[in-house]
């Protein structure tokens, strides 16, 4: 049994007649400070919830990964949010996602140890993945097409990753005792391999994750190292390394698989914190291609972005106006190199466009929805 839940709407959406499939990722910032609060906000049509829904309905992805979306065991928040999207908002037609998946994340699950070194054992930084309660800032998949089978790697140990580096104190001593290090999971949220059955008997493997930000740690750089390791997991998986999943099966990504890697990886190729060489390696991996989604709005907003170390500001996907950070590219949709890309973009309207308020007012998220259109695989034609 897969750790998680599949959901189905009352009516299934008809297969798309167009030859392209739009795949998107969106860090929604729909994480709340307490369990159940997101459910209430969706029910009462909170302003942020409506803004996030409007962005989704304006871009209309066929497959959508939501990050920073609180997980609850019954999938109630995801069901209600899907119902809202099906109803439509702001005079936009609704969009039904009959197939849904959300696995339990590591965020907020108590570790029982003082992982952040503050002398306490029950803080948000002591959870297996940073979080104030189990499920805070989880992930979810919405799809117009059938999902499954699924492999999840929530329990995969950090120490088992090839080349894993144990965080160390300035004196080179291990930051955690060996018994803690040997049992810590790699995933902050989760690593998923979800098969999506597309029209005409074709399928892709969605490789989804949301690693920790590489900042906020101490001199041991545990978050920087964990972020690099979480992104490196996909490099090994794409290279054919066989990993043990949460069901106990050890297997590699099939050579014939068409991967689409997506999520908020919290790592820019040039700027900000983190091991830039890791994301650079992912962007040029032979099994993937980088469509370089961009927008005029991100170029406009990033023109005066401070402390950016090169790179094209039009590729930025996040803007932290209240922090001393440049606009960064941290959200990705990277299709298989064997797929044909028909288009790509970032939802970031220029100042003055009617929908620009959705990103300018701060009512939605400091991240932008990123999308890529792919043609159905030629073998399926």
C-alpha cells in the first residue's frame, strides 16, 4: 500500500483533445501555523486561497504539483481545494482534477531528538522535516489523467545516499551523534516517483520533491548540505541508481521511462545560498532538458534585484520583497530530453496588467507558478 491517498472527483474530466499537456509546479504558501486551519480557510474562501485558485485557473495546467500545501490524513483540504477549482473563481471556468495524490510528508513529524542544537527536542526544527505540526507545508498532485503506480522515498535515509556528507561542527566533529545521523531521513518533505497515464497509451514519471532551503542553519551548514543531498538524490536516480522505497522495494528508474522532474528545489543555479553546482548538473543531465521558463514580469521585477550573481532575471520564479534576497530561480519543471516541448512560462504579469495584482499585492505567494507544455510522446501517436 502506498503511503498516501488518491482522491477522485464526482465526475472524471475528459481526455484533452489538444496534442499538448501542460505540467506545472506552484509553491502556494498555503501552509498554516496550526493543523486544520487550511481546511477552514478554504471553506470560508480566504482571500489568499481565492488568489491561488485564480492563478491556477488562468494558467490551466493539466498536471499540477502543489508545494507548501498542508497535508491532513483524510485529504480534506485537498478535496475542498479541488472542489473550489472545479467550481471556478473570478468568472473563470472551473477545472476538474479527478485524480489526486498526497503522501504523508516528513514535515512536522517529531524526531524525538534535538536536531537543531537549541537544547530542546520538540521544536519545529527538531522535526524530521521543519514543521510546527505533522503535515505542515506538504505536497499534493492534481491531475486530469490517471495516477499510479507510485513510489515514495520519505523514509530513505540521508546516510544511505551515495557520497552523503555528515554535517560537522567547526572543530570537524559530527554535528549529530552517529545513532541520530544513521537514522535521519533524507527528505524534508518527500521524494515521489508518480506515473501519469496520458492519452494514447503514453505515460511519464513525475519526479516530485520540495527540499529544505539551504539557509537558516548554523556553522555546521546542515540545511545547505541537506538541500544539496535532496537535489542530488534525483541525479543518482536519473543515472540508474536503485533506491529502496517506502514499501521496501529496491529498484531504479527504468531506462525507458520518460521523467518530468518538478518542484520547488530551493536552489538557484547562480545566486542565493546553496550548492549551485548540484542544480547546474541537474539542468544539463542527459535524461532531462531545461525549457528555461520565463516571463516579462519576472524580467521587470528582477531588473534591479540586489546581489544577483549573474544569470537571467527573466528566469526568476520567486520574489522575497521583505527579505534581503535577490529574485531567484528555485521552482522547476524539467521534462525528459526525449519529449518535445511546445512552450514554457512563469505566471508573472508585468506591472499594470489586470492580473498583476495577484503577484504584486502579496495576497498569493512569493513564488510563481511555473509551467511547461509537452507534446504527447511520438510513440503514442
